[in-house]
């Protein structure tokens, strides 16, 4: 498994809520509902093109990877269909253009309603809330007309207001697309995202416990037959075991509890999560609050960086991780140049201003290339009058 080089982001509620259809046959066009046996939680989706399925989940994940690569612009992103195919490793990309376009149409049409699935904390205590939202406010798709140029072939995706607000508030988690692609399409990829959200919030000594009813609700697994339901959970967990993400999976028949044991390390060493804030341990997602994902042990998070960074004085280790992960999101940024920049003593000092200028230029349609970023860091080091020698030249 290669190192973490391809971070993608998911808004934290979307990591936990079941948004896609994984059943057999064609998904319904009107309403698909998942609910627990007591009818306490209900999840409904309406889409005239059919409820989004496993391929649509992959397309949405690729869109979030592109969002990271474009510098996480506010509101929305611009892309073309081949960009999405490349992120998913689909070859040749041109052959997937039609299917990707159809998937974006479906994602743009899907409207979700969640009953009693959110928790709002206020002066009256913790209250269960309903929520209505869509993944995108607008999906503006390029459609080629015969005889006309494809040069300006970008489509535009505008996030819904609530999702955009949460993304801007850093209410998201960065994950690894290399792990995602290593798993089979559908529920195994869905389970990976769910368990990664829980990895640093709810595991005890490397194990995560959850009731069978809850994990079936959030994936979702909708089979009413107990044996088939458990077989499905075991099958998708085994895919994560084969990939090396989990060590084992167990089901306690008497308590109806599933136990997932994470592998060590469960992901490549360079894991970047947003800074932690105290969060609830309730199994349901929290809405209308800035919930951020707790970060792992600092030594584990920085182990792959040690040896690269030649410290001069005290260095902000968290900022190093943030800067190197940001470089991973720059298109075509070579790994050797990344290692070179990791050794700069002024990395933490230079990073905020370089990132700000990169995002400013990207916002006006003049996104710099990888060489510009490399030169900005190197020139910022070379022309510091207090520094006599570039470590790379020694």
C-alpha cells in the first residue's frame, strides 16, 4: 500500500449517514427508505434518475478529492468528466465520460430527508433533529455539441449551503483515496469511510464496538433476514481485512454487537486529520455545531516525517503535517521535491503566505502550477539574509 499521497475530504455527517443504494436490481426512482425496526430513525431519498448507487458514491468521492486538489475553494469546484475518471483509476478516461456525466446528474438531483438522525446541543439539552439537504445546490454540466470545440469543457459543482458552511468551518475529515481504491466498489468502501471516522473517536485499544442494528442502519444493510444480514457484514469486513485495514472482525450473537479491530498501522503513516475538539460519543451525527475529528497520537502521525525535517530551533510539528499534506494536494507535485521542501527550516513560516497566494490566484482562474509552488518555497529560503546555506546544496 503506498503512502498517503491522495487526501480527499468528506464532510463529517456525510461520512456517517447512508446516502447511497447498495441493493440488487435497479434503485427506485421516487423514494428509498432505510429505517430501524422501531421506526425511530428514517432516511429517505428522492431522485428522478434513481437513488445514487455505488458508482455514484465513487464519483462523489472523486469530486471531493478534486476539491482538495483545487485548494478547497469556497462554494464549489470546476472539473471535467475525465478528471473524475482519472481519480478513480478508470482507463481510458474518455470511455467513462458518459457514465460520469449521468452520475453527476443523479447526484445533483438527489434530495435527502433524515428523521431523528441528528443531535443538536443547546440550552435545552441534546435534542434529536430532522434534516433536509442535497449534496449540491447546482450541477452545471458541460454537454458537447457536434462541430463545436471541447476546449472549454469544464462543468461546475456548487455545494449546498449547509455543506459549504461545514466545509468552510473545517467540519470535515481527510481520508486516503489510495485505501479507498484498494477496496471493492460499494459497501466495503462505505465501511472504510465510516470506520475511519470512528478510528480516532470511539475505538478502545484498537477496537471499535457498535450494535448490529446501528451499523446496518448507517451503511446501510437492509436485509431483514438475520443470517443474510450477518453474512453481509462479515463479507464486507473481510474485504477490509484482506486489504490490511482491519486485523479482524467479530460478532457477539448474544449481545448483537460487532467488533472491528484496526490493523496497526491501519493507514499509511502520514495520516492527517483536522485538529480535535471535544465531541459527543453519541452514535448519531451532530448538526449545527462545528464538530472536528480528533487527531491521532502525534508520534504516530509524524513518524514518516521524522528524518525528512532538519529542525533549526523549535518547529510547529502540526503545521509541518498540514503543509506537507497541502503539497500532496497540488497536481503533479513530485515526491522528491516534497522531500526537499520538508527539510526547509522556514517551512512553517513560509507555508501560510504561499498557500494564501496560491488560493488567491486559483480563485481568479490563474491556478499556479507545481513548479510555481516549489520555486516559492525555495526562493523564500534562498533569499533570507539570515540563512547562509541551502541544506540541499550542502
